[in-house]
């Protein structure tokens, strides 16, 4: 099986990062784990050092920036965006790696077929369905869960994209750019676990509004 890198944005994830790294440390096909933090004082750093992770201090703030900077340091052909809050189940990684023999990008989905989420509340559930519907019929992105960033990516093709969005709008920009560039992609259905501890880093109203604007902006930009 091919080797992959995990790219883990970790903004003060001291309550969950150790559990996450304990789960993935014995996967033989994971050859590199990159933990990205946004300051030298981030409480995730000590835990990342314990597990021998590559640690990157972001040059620019934002969830999207963390992922983009992480991929620039990946040494394998494929790398997976992996959250530090324990909500991503690593048991799906093997299937994702298998599908990477055929596809450039493999997206996780909580809503199609047998997908599910233990972490959604009613507001985020409705918002995700609305944004997914808009992305499918406005941007022609054939995914059933547009905002789930459990994604295994071809590193070279990911790094060839000139991403503009450094915050949570990256969640829309990534699949939109994959689609525009005619990269091959598919999705697999997953269960999102309840986060181990702490609160969501997403501001539902603010980030939801920005995501809506990003969908509208992307539609008019491509015309």
C-alpha cells in the first residue's frame, strides 16, 4: 500500500490531539504526520513533539492557510486533511488510499447513502444541506457533502492550485477548483464521530455567510 501524509490543523487542540495521534500512530501506510499551528505558543506543540510529528507554524492565519501550508511540506504523493478534534475516524483511510489508485481526490461524505454524523446539530445540518445543494446545482460539484474536509488529495495536483481563500471558505474552494481543473474525484460515505472535547472552531453565522458568498462569487467568476 502506498504511503501517505496526514495534514492536521491544530489550533490549541490539547484536549483531543493526543487521542488522535494515538489512534493513527500504528498505521503503517502513514509515513508522515504534519501538525500545523498558528503560533509558537499553541498548546498542541508539546503533544505533536511527543509523537515525532513535523510541526509547522503558519505564516498566515486561517483554517485554509493551515492546510495549504501543510501540503507544501508533504513528502508523499498523497496526503489527507485530518482534523485534530477526534471527529474523523481513521478506519476509513485504507479505503481512501485504495481509491487513490483511480482518483486524484477522495472526499468523505456524512450525508450520502450510509453516511452519518454524531457531531452535527440542527443548524449545521441544515446549513450543510443547503450549501451542498447550491454547490451541486450552481457550481456543478458532484458531491453529497460539500463542507466535510476529510479529503485524501494528490499532493502535486493540490499544490498546483492557486488557492485564494485562507479561512473556512477553503472548504468550498477546494472541491470547486478540483472540479474546474478536471481532476478526477469521488466520495466515500462515513460516520463523523462526536468531537472528543472542546468547541467547534466554526462561527456558524459568520462562516456560514462567508461560505454563501463564496458560492455566489465562484458562480459569477466562472461565467
